C-alpha cells in the first residue's frame, strides 16, 4: 500500500473471520464496505458452524460460492420481475392507445 494512501485515509480496516485486513477504499465507501465485511463474516461463521471444513480457505471459498449463487439467483429474479413488469406496461399502453384511437374514429 502506498504511503500517500495511508496518509490520505483511503483505506479501511475490516475484520473477517478473526483476521484484520486493510482494504483500499474511498472514505464514502467505508460504511458499505464495513457492512459487506460484516455480512461476509457472518456467512463464514454460519458455514463453519454447520460444516466441518479443514481450513479458513475452504470456508472462504465455499462461502464465496454460496454468495455468488445468491447473486445469480437475485439477478435472475430481478430480470424476470422486470420483464414481467415491462410486459404488463406494454399491454397497458397498447390498451390505452387502442381506446384512444377508437374514441377518435
């Protein structure tokens, strides 16, 4: 890490699974980064209490895989919901246009 980054306070210290990590980030990102670190830490502790994994690396990798799976499912759900909403809006617009055209003729 560059000395000027440390002096300009462009980093945060987060704790994940008992390890302190210095992470470069802008001051306005520190709060959300800390929330993400807390979320990750909670997920890792939850997994390690349920499964007998040999190392912290295994816990981290399986947790990352689980989180990636969650993200993909959320993206799909969001896309499906957006598509459904767009279809509904198109139908409403079409119906409204048809009604207006019928009124004009």
